[in-house]
């Protein structure tokens, strides 16, 4: 009896669920890998931004890490996580920066490879700020990230970064 119970449980675990919806995160799977961008801020030294996206072991979420590289060294700036929230029926993001600030966001597909992001930043002191962002796929190896902050009744662009995929050399 025990053997047949184990077999039935195993079949239930391995069998596809009837009516299972497609994985909403699959549409963002193209991000997985390493990306880089060079910035030349109006004040200060040039900066290289490196970001790595990787699937979680179960492929139901993915993580990212953003590192700033300057002439003085590297700083781990952000760590984040994208996931599908089944109750809310939306893709969400959670990001924590090196100062302990937390950004929570929802992502929505806007068509033509563009995703919009509504962010709520919570600073270390507990104060909050609404933000917006756009991520636009420009090709297999390029994407554009734009961040917006409120100014009065308008949203103004605070950051515009074009990333390019880091190609790994073939193994010999």
C-alpha cells in the first residue's frame, strides 16, 4: 500500500498541472546574463555599471546585482529580485541598495519590448518616494533603462542608461 501511495504522490508532483498558465517571467528571460554600461556624469569621474541577472534554481524568479566601477574600485550598489506574485497577478521587484534603502515595484509589459515599472522607494529613515522606470529591449544585446522622478505634477527623467550584453569568449 505504501509503495502505491508513493508512486501516486510522485506522479502528482511530476505531472503537468492542467490549465497551468505560461510563466509570466519568461518574457523577461532575455535579461539573464551579464550587461555593462559606461556613464559620464556631468560632475565626477566616469563610471561603469555592471549588472548580472540569473535565474533562481527553480526558475520561478530571478536575481540581479548591480556593481559600480570607478577608477577607485568597485562598489556593490544594488541587489534585487524579480518574481511573479500569483495573488496580485503581477510581476514584482524587490531591490535593496548598499545604504539599506528598499525599492518595491510592479512591472507591466507595455508592448514592443518595453516594460514600465512603478517604484516605491523607502529610505533608511522611513520616508518614501514614488518613482517610475522604463526598460526597453533594443535588440538581443542591448537595452535601455530610464528612471523618472516626480517634479511637481510631472515625471522628469533622472537617468538614462543603455546597456550592452557582455559576450563571454567561447571555451577552448
